[in-house]
C-alpha cells in the first residue's frame, strides 16, 4: 500500500525547510500546511477507488500521534479533507518516523566539512567557492545550483577537481590529467562542466571564457594544442629551417614544440596579425604579414609565444582581427592586457560593420548588457565606443568570416 501519510509528511517537511519558521525569520505565527486537491493528491479524488479511506486512516493516525492537524471541509470530520497542518512541536518525532535527516543536521555537516576542506583545498577559486557556500548555508539559502547538500562525497570530488586544475603546471590531455589525479581516465571528463562552471563564476578572468579556454590556462587539453602560422617567413625548429610561405594554408605547431621555434630572416615582416577564427585564418592572405591563429582567448603558452615574437619584431605593427561583437572585443582586451603588446583592432570598426551589415545578426539581451558595460568602462577609446553605439542603435553584430573580401588597405589603424 502506498504510504500516503509519509508522502504528505515529506511535503510538509519540504515546506517547513523552505519557510521563515525554519530560518527563524518569521515575525508572525505561520502554519505549514499541505492543501488536499486533485493536483497535490490525485488518488484521493478517484471516484472509482476507495483509496481515500486509506488516506483518511493514515492521516488520522498521524493526527492522533500529534504530528498534524486535519482540516475538514465544512468541519465535517471524516468527510472531505481540505488541508493538513504540520505540528512543529513534533518535528523531531516526524523526522524519525519518515526516516529523514533533519535539514539542520545536513547544514551542520556541510559547514563542518567545508571548514575542514579549507585547509586541504586552499587554492584561490576553491576558497572563494567554499566561502560562498558557507555564507549561503549559514543563512539557510539554497546552494543546489552547485551542490547537493546530502551528497558530501560529490561536493568534495568537485572541490578536488577544481583544486587539481588550479595546481596543474604540466601540459597534458584531459584523460592523462584524470588518471594522474583521480586514478580514473573518465572521472574528470564527466565532471568538467561542473568544474568550469564554478571556475567561471568565482574568477572574474574566466567569466566569458568557455570550458576549453579555462582548462587551457592550466595546460589541460582535450586534443593537442596547436598554434597556426601563415606568411612569407622562415621558422627554425630545433635549428631546421621551414619556409612556411610555401604552404598556402600555413602550418600548425603543437604546444609541446613552441619552445623550439626561432624566428629568423624576418626583416620583411611589417605586420603581425592575430586572428580569432580558424576559417578566417585559412582564407586570409596578406603581404609582409605574419598571421597567427590563436583560437579565442590567449592562454599562457600563447602569450609567451607572442612576447617572443614581439621581442624579435619590436618595430612591426601588431593587429588583432576578431568578430565585431562583445566576445571579440573582450578577446582583444584580454590579448592586450595579457601580453602588454600594443595591439590595434583590425577590421573591427564601424566602417566594416556598415559595409557588411547585410550579413550581420541581431544582438541578444546578454550582448546588449555586455556592450553597454564595456562602453561605460572604456569611454576613453573613442573608436570602440563609436562602433558599440552603432551596434546598439542598429541591433547588429558581425562575425569576421563575413569580411573575407574586405582588403587590408580599407581598414584604418585602430587603437
């Protein structure tokens, strides 16, 4: 037989644990009740069934024990139930009866564990995350966006994952990282989404980055980490010359080999152009230009590479070519801040946007918020605020793949 009494008591406890009565914030006397209707208890209203008699018997027994108080329609006891009211003074007995751990005990266990884990998982993001959880739990606020308070082992696994990422100093692939830290080739992969969600939320630097970019900051990759080069230049790898100008689509070099690269015979290079999207990199050609596909945000390996190039080519013009959208502008800003190289925006101005407006897309609400914030923070950058204002006024953004035919000479220098 269905234990309708325990089902109703669980619902009452759920309501109690969400109430101000539980947190102690109630200013007036309140009742925790369970309304009996076709939505909350459909079996009670099945005309061809006598289930309602069982429900009456079970709930009346609960009333006899002092767990609840029954309210009957038109005060006709035993006729039709209207609602069931919780008796808070019997909470301890009710929790035992339904074999449920009191939420206060669960909160205490979580707070105790978090206090202990702070010494074990003491990296910056882990600590900020735990402080957030502690504050929410002390105020009886929900943390289910990130953890299940009844599964402490899963919470610790999440913290261990974040800690392991923050501590990583060697380049490796996801499964190698997983076996090294968790003795399981698939554990980390299964938990990546949770880990990067926390890292994105509790590190301002990662707010707009996707999971792969965040992991790349710590040298963790799903596949080999490549940097692509194009242009009429000679690369020397372990002393061997490689004329990449003879390769129409350029060449990709893995992160493991980046440290072996040397740039020589580059006197003719006037521009260093970083490109946000791979399709554009393959399509774009420019005389006297070293073109580099960096793939979105610029992790430490790529920053080191760019600084090496800048040291070799300090007089070249450094340009960044990205999408004309919030993400493209943020990647450009990140590039400048991380490398401290005086990059200029290339084909990311109002003229380009107007020229290719027919290929543009509408802004999302999140786009508008990000662009407005960006414009307010960088008012000194007149050309940036001009294009952002145009985007907001015309509800328009543009991906760089639409600009293949826009010649280099048509783009003025942008700072």
